[in-house]
C-alpha cells in the first residue's frame, strides 16, 4: 500500500518522441475449418513497406475464432494438430 506518495503515470520518455509507428491490415481468406496459412512473405512485404530500420513487428489475429501460431514450417506439425 502506498501512502503519502504521488505517482506519475504519464508515459512519454525522451526516446519515444522519434518513434515511428506503421500499421497495415492484411486479410487472409480461409477455405477449411482448420487451415495453416503461411503469412511470412506478407509480413515481410509490410515490414519492407514501413521503411522502419529497427523495431518490432506485432502481428495479431483480430477475430475471436482465429489464432496466430508462430511455428517452424515443418510438415510434421500438420499431423500433430
């Protein structure tokens, strides 16, 4: 418990003032109830398009029934799942 202390919750560090943010939506069409779709090349295109030299690519699935799995492209994984 904190008593008698003022906490500053603002978050604006100096290094963030020049941070570049790039956002793009990429749609993927599925045809089966369970599918593995390779999106690496799409992600690479978007990162290249962003012109960001160093950073993090955040990729997520925005649908409640979709999942994003980061997996080595090994054909045996299809048998397991």
